[in-house]
C-alpha cells in the first residue's frame, strides 16, 4: 500500500508542477491524495480551461489592440498537462529502478481521446493518436527540471492528504507561508 500511496502522491504532484509551470500560480484550487473517482479532490483548478502563460494576452490598455490567444497553444498546454501525472509516476518508479515493460505513454488513452474531442470543439481536427510522444516528452522534461518540487509536493500530500492551491504554489515556487 505504501508504494501505491507514493505513486498517487507523485501523480498529483506531477500534475500540480506542470500546471503551475504552464498556467502560472493561483490556478490550482486544491489537490487531494485520493482520486476524484474515490470521492477525493483529485486535481482541481479554478477554471476548467486555464490559458497557458505563453498565450495570455497583455493587459489591455486604452487604445492598444489585444492579440488573440493561439488556440493550438491552449490545446498543446492541456495535452502536456494530461500526461503530467503518469509521467511523474514513471519518473518516480524509474528513480527506484522499478520501471517495467508497461507503456506509461499509452496508459491514458482516455486523455488522448478527450484532447481529440477538445480540438474538435474548437475547430481543429487532430486524431487521438496525435496526442502521444510530444506531450509525453514535454511533460517529462518539465518534471525533470522541477523534480525537487515534485518531491516536496508529494511529501506534503502524503502528510496532509489534501493541499489548497496557495500551499501548492508555495511548495512549487519555494515560498515561505509563515
């Protein structure tokens, strides 16, 4: 059971780190150790479709035109986020020397199908099999770069079972809450 708890904590922490990296602070509402399907919080943001930092338009000033948000950037950011949790578990198990032949990239076929539906709803057509290697690799790169934060959030989840967004931001950004 301890290993399953560690994996779940790393899954949630991985999603949190990638979410804050791509969408910025104050986007996560709560994360919980138990999955949403088990009655826990899972991973919850304030918006169901946050806008990636690189696509946010500049603040509107009188007389200036706002640049449109690139729809592809939103889809790509959500694609990377969809793979973040499973990529974190993969990295955690790899660090322990426990990675087996299980293909973690294919573990989330429902996420790939959901991303395909998202693209269709905004006028882009991408088949579900398009969402695979690029998002998996980017999620892994972001996690590797921020692995100390992944560990901090995972440890806090194991201790407290749930974390609010402010606490998650502080753990990821290395801020002191006191």
